C-alpha cells in the first residue's frame, strides 16, 4: 500500500519531527509512506468570511494538485465520521483487499479544508470534536496508521 499524507504548512517543532520520523521508520515495514507539505496561505489576523474561503480555496488547489485520480482520499475534518482504531484498521484492510492500494490522508490548514477538497474526499474522518494543531495531527495520524497495520496483522501493540 502507498500512503500519502498531504498536509498544509511546514513542520518546525523538533520534537514533532522526531516523533514523525520514528513512526515513518516503523511504518516502512508495512507500506510506502510519503508526507507532502503544501504551503499555507498567508492570511491577516482578522479576515472576512470571503477572505477565509479564498485562503481555503488556494490551499485546496495545492492539496488537490498532489492527489492522483486513482487515490482513495480520507480528509481529516472535525465534523467527519469518528472511528475506533480497530474500525480504521478494518477500513485500511478493506481498501487493500478491494485494490485501492493508493491512500491519501489530507490535513488542512488552520482554517480547515476547502469545499473542493471535501468534494474529492471519499471519507471524512474525525479524530475528536476537539481542535488539534494540524502539525500535531500528523504525528497522531501516523501513530494510528501504524496501529492499524499492527491490528490487521495480529501483532501486539499496546491498547
């Protein structure tokens, strides 16, 4: 399986980079995983609704330019469907069984994701009703993908 994580913004925090590198290394035994960072749109502090939509639209164009037609897309959205780790593992397994070997997870910028990206999404996934920094979500997502592979292979992993 080829997994791509398309994320808005650069990762600056050393501790997050280290955690992400660790999970990328662990995941290499299960799948080819790539992280694509797209530039976030510079935005003023107090924006109108129209300005916010324009920021999301521009970031959305950058996201979509990195997603191929034959890719199953899972967007991380606060109002998406909540799954347990086991359910996410089962979804990943189901995709592999049915020949969907290219999977992309999309982490939007601080304003969320554009309507065009939402339309391209095959599954909107929520990790919580809480809001997390999108940089932290990369680490959480990688851990859950790793956990999913361990679950699907019947390998031990802490609960």
